[in-house]
């Protein structure tokens, strides 16, 4: 997981915060900020609202810190609070997005056939210096059905393991695996044909082919 | 028993995560040796997984952390007054 704090240090901070060293909460929550924000952005599709919801989440985590039992990882607990905050906001929004939270279930058949290619030249991470590539990746992830997007976000972007992802989203580990597989397949299908243009140019021999 | 392409695609995600058992992994590896389509599908999927994990793809809005911690400070101060 990205920037994961070590659990013992976390437990110690929590104990001290509850004993009165409140300022330590800032460093306790810091490693969770990214995941909180992007999970909420994935649910709410709006930067300003995701940020406001992220702040509310942090405050709720602080107010409820005495309820954290330590039987899950702290970040998992925090993300389940973030998810509830996001879902609560969606429910309160009269003008719900066309994508209903209940619309898609794991049982739904879908076409998860990958884009068929006969060769692949790796796109190196340096290609991300190009804003258009980062934008293309974001758009493709934003375009995933929600149940796949949330899992891809936590597993592949925030690099959480299967168990934590399942706990944070309130689903089984089996569902996480199925959704991740489908989410990746949808991403590969959407992206592979477009990503080819970001492959490094082959060096041409003798310089005649330009 | 030789496995076919569709069978390989079903396990690509688990294969990338190292979650297929040794026997299945050996079958898939054998298939990949001779199937350029599955090799390309695997390589491109793995490439996509690596790219989306890069911090440059999803960046927090500028000033996000400052605003979050300022709001937390306000909450902590408010608590002192209660």
C-alpha cells in the first residue's frame, strides 16, 4: 500500500491521541488522504464535493477514533467511513446519476473479452510526462462501471491487498477478485488500442526511414 | 490437456497477481510460449496495471492537504472550547 504507516506506530499514535495529544491526528490521517479522496471522487464524480466529503470523513474519523478496535487495519476502517460518507451524499442527492448504485451486480453478464493484439510494445512510465496519457488513463478509469472502478482504485491505484479492499468496500474477497479481473479487462480493452501511440519510436537503421 | 486462449484470459488478472497455482501457471506459461495473442494481451494488461498505479495519473487537487489539515485544526480547536 502506498505510504502505509506501520501498524504499531499507528496504534501508539491512536493511544496518545485519545490520551490528549490531539495534534498527532494530523500525522495519523496523512497516509490515508489519497485513498480517502480518490475513493470519494470515484463515488461522487466531482472534485469539490469529493474534497468536502474527504474533510468530513477526516473529522468523523477523529470524532470516532475511540471506536476503532484495531481488528482491521486503520486505513481499512477509515475507508469504510469514507465510503459511507460518499454513499450518504449520493442518497441525499435528489438528482442521482444515471448509474444507480444497485444497478450492477457481480452476477451481471458482460463482455470482458480483452482487446485482441498480436504484439505489444511496452509503454514506459516516462511516457506519463505527457499529460494526454495521464488524462487518457484517468478517463478510462472514470468510465468503468462503479463496482469495478472502486476495486481498481483501491487495488491497483492505492495498492491495497485483497482483504483490505474487501473490508473497505464491504464485499467478499471473491467479489474483489472478480471485479478486479473484469475492471482490468475493461481497461485493457479501452486502452490498449489507444496506448500504442505512446510507445517509444523504434530507432530506424541508417536514418533513411523517417 | 492444453488450455485455450479464453481460458488464459479468465486467469490473466490472477496470473499477474501471482495468485494462480503452480499447475495452472505452468499451463499458462506453456500456452504463452506459442500464442502471440495471449502474450500481447497479458503484456498490455500488465502494462496498463503498472501505468495506472503511477502517482502522476491521479494527483490530489493543489492545496488539498493544506485545506484538510486547516479544517482539522479548526475541529480540534472547537473541541477545546467545548
